[in-house]
C-alpha cells in the first residue's frame, strides 16, 4: 500500500475506535512520525493531506522541515523525543509543539527562551507511566508538581504524553494518563503508536503517534 493509502486506512481505524471510545475526545489528531523518513516520503504524506508530523531529534528535524514548513504554512511539527537544554533555542524556533517536557529545569529554560525571543511552542508533559529508569518522563507521583511549576511560569501547557513499556498491557497506562489529565484539567492526551493507537483512542487520546504503519518499517 502507498503512504496515502496507509493514511486513509489509519484514519478509518481511528474513526471506528472513536465510536467505541470509553472517554471520547473532541477530536483525535494523527501525528505521522517521520523519524528517519526521507523528504520524499514526507512529501507523499503532505500530498495526501497529512499536516501533523512528529520527530524525535531536533537535528534531524532541522535538516528536513524548515523548507517544508515554508512551503506548507499549515504544517504542524511535534517534538516527541527528549529535549536537552542546549538544543532548546533551535527546538523553540522549529517545533510548534514539544511533547516531552519532563523536568522543572526544562520548564525554566523554556520560560527564559520565551521571555528572550517571544517564542514558546505548545507543551505536553511526558509522564513515565511505567517508571522505567531508562526512559524519559516525570514519574506519575511527581506530575502534579511539574504541572504546577509550568503553570506558575505561564507556559502554554496543553496536555500529557506517555509511552507505555513495550511488554506491558498499554490499557492501564492509558487509563492512568486519562486520570491525571482529568485531575489536572488538561485537555490533551498524546498516547498510542502503530501497535496500540486504536486502544489509545478508546481511552480518549487527542493525539496518536503513528510511524511504521504509515511509512513502513524503518531501515
């Protein structure tokens, strides 16, 4: 199947999952994860009408997207990988949304950059729902403090993001993220990838991050 056909099939599956949703979201947005995808593949997705893309690394995104964003002004780029503070200025210029706010120091740096440049992407707090030591994200018990800190800085906080452990049932992780989002009155829920996005939609995901099901297996 072509990229355009894959996109159409995924949108149909999202629509079907929404009909069975436990906690239906106002809308579920598809983020096409274009990590390692060459420009030709991204252009094929753009030609099919896809406008939201996710990248894991600032450097890779900076090599691919500035010209595409000039050509497609409605293109929305999400950072879905960890952000180091030394890449923050470049990230704040390039990305429309950063989904990986995971520590007070990063929140502080984003506030400083906003005050200097007037630029701050919309933000999601990444929650490490499985409390995996090798994975980025704030532990669930510390999420409230980070949310309060970001709000105290008047950062544009929109939601929560998680990546469940690979070998776990994703449902409890999605349920936990939904609970936290409701508790802290955050409308955005970024959860679900190629293997479990339909389940995430049923738990109220507003954003699902799908790569291989669109672009094929990564090289």
